[in-house]
C-alpha cells in the first residue's frame, strides 16, 4: 500500500549502474581480490581454467572438455578414486534405484562429453603415479 504520508521514511533508492561499477572497482575491493589471488593460487588457477574451459566449449569443444575434466580431477581426485574403488559400498548405501540413476546420468554425460571423462581419468592416473612416486 502506498501512501503520501510525509512521516513515512523514504524508500532507499536503488543504486545506479555507475554507482555499482564504482563499488566494484573500489581500490579496497581490488586489493582484497589481489590478496586472495596471491594466497590462493591453486584455486585461482582452477577458476581461470574452468572459465576458459566453459568458454572453449563453444569454440573448441574438445579443449574445453579437457580443461574441465582436468580441473575436476585435480579438485575431486580423492573423492573420485574413492567412489570408483569402493563403488559396491556406495551402491549398498544408496540402494539399487539411485545407483541405476547415477550410472544412467554418467553414461549420458559420457556420451555427450566424453573428453571430460577421458581427461579426468588421465589426470587422475598421472596424479596417482606422481603421488606414488613421492612416497
């Protein structure tokens, strides 16, 4: 309900696009982003590769899929290995219905974008070899 009552507090005005841009480009925001980037190089590299992978999906699909697979394998390597090595345990925990759905979804993703899976598997293999060599 709107009213012309002068005792009501005026609504906050929405910031303009210029004000939003000033806030984003404020030196303190840039400095905090730069500090984050310097201390979290692994994450920043992954973000850049992931964005490049998504952009390349439209221009160079094979390269885009490969970049996404590599980033996924680097970040979720332990979880993916655990899932593949102990799938029977997960299947028992999830039940047959969910397991069939997971297999179907993964199969559909593999058919549509196989390079993601191939790159992730290759990266997992290399990562496993390097970790075994360091032990």
